[in-house]
């Protein structure tokens, strides 16, 4: 899949082709089975512990929030890839989006294993995040990369909070979040090393407020 995607980059697409490709990615992210890369689900070898009803509901709600976060991550990266100026920044955004697909697929599978569903507001999370990502890309690559770094830092904090709240014996959900935490930390480091600028504090605070709206909503629906 990666080869195919990178092979596509050597071709030239009209604006309409680009639009259709982005639309296809959006539909796959929100409604379909997004392409995953070579990694298997980190929960695969974990014991499927018996959870009582309260624990199951808690785990499902937390994994729904994480799935919604991954839908947003996809959209942010796709939006940024659309407007990034430097080709290598654009390629890095597309590569990161591909890696986030793994997280998306793992969280979705875990939601279903916990007899629950992903957030009904997926199209809203995608559309809003795509617009924010595209805007960040338009402002400039160093700010766009800084935005990625800050987003990933906030996601890591949020994952740590979820790891504290998950039932101790829900090893499957924990394994997924531990791997995601490692990956998001790496994404942040790559963004900074690629020239990401530190964002102003008011922007960071605004990002936290927006993220709170999404996480609170997705926890319930
Ligand atoms: Fe992720
Ligand atoms: Fe990430």
C-alpha cells in the first residue's frame, strides 16, 4: 500500500482528481476500512480478560474517544498534506496519516470487541479537523509542523490519562494505547526535528478546548 501510494505521487493529478482522492480517503476513514500498514494489532497476544458491565462500558467509552481522536488525526494530516508547501513536508504528512490508520483500525476493532460502536459524530470530527489542518498548512510549514508536534504532545498526555483510567486487567486496550503513545511521541519528535515551531500559548489553550469538546462528546456518543 505504501509503495502504491508513493508511486501515485510521481503522477500529476488535476484539482478534480485530488479532490476525489481526498474524498475517498475521508469516506474510508469515517465509514470504511482504512488501509493499514505492516504492523499487527498490539492487543493480539493479550489475554481477553473478563470485564464486568461497568468496566466494559468504561473501556468502550475510552476507546471510542481514542478512535474519534484518530479520525481527527487522519483529517488533520490530510488537510495539512493538501496545503503544505514543501514536497517533503507533504510526503511526511501523508506517511504519518498512513501510520495513524493503524491506530484507527486498532481502536475501531477494540470498540467492537467491547460490544460498542465508534462515535456517531465521525463526519463532524473529520470535517472540522480537515479544515484546521488545511489552515495550518496554509499558514506555513514550520507552523504546520509545530501544530503537529503540539497535537501529538496533547494526545500523549491524554493517552496517559486514559491508561490511568482503564480497568487494570483490560490488557488489550492497554496494549493498544501503550503502542499509540509510543508512536505519537515519535510523530512529535519527527515534527520538531523537521522544523516545527513552538506554538503561542493561546493557540495551545484553544487546541485543548477544541479537543475537550470532542473527547467529552465522543465519550458518550
Ligand atoms: Fe494516532
Ligand atoms: Fe500521531
